[in-house]
């Protein structure tokens, strides 16, 4: 992913709320399934690591992205953004 594409995705992610919350339960199969379904529907999701989480937001995002074939766009504070192009009908067109 180029820096231009990353900046574009970051600007899109600015207006969305976190839909995944990683807490003391860590990253289980249910969270992975939820992330996979959300990425197929939205392509771009934001996650938040709660205070009692054993992972940093970057670590959590990389773990989730690695297990579902996605990419971490960025991580800042307690939040991170993950992107994966949808298989059926992609909505986000990345700049070249």
C-alpha cells in the first residue's frame, strides 16, 4: 500500500466510529469472525483497545489483519484502522 493510498484511507476512517472493541478477553474466534464480516461489508473498519486489553492497538490490529488477510492502515492512541478490499462488490476505489 502506497503512502497516498494510506492517506486516502486515513481520511475516510476519520469519520467512522470503532466497531470492534478488544478487551480483557483478547482476540478470539468470535472477534475474528466479526472483523471478517465487517470488512466484507465495509472494507474499512476501526477498532479500539480498551484499558484492560493486553494488546497495544497496533499489536491487536496486526494480529487481526494477519488472520483475515487484511492490512493495518494506521494506529494512533487506543484506536487502529484495518482495510481489506471486498470480494463481491468493492466500494472504495484507492488512488493509484
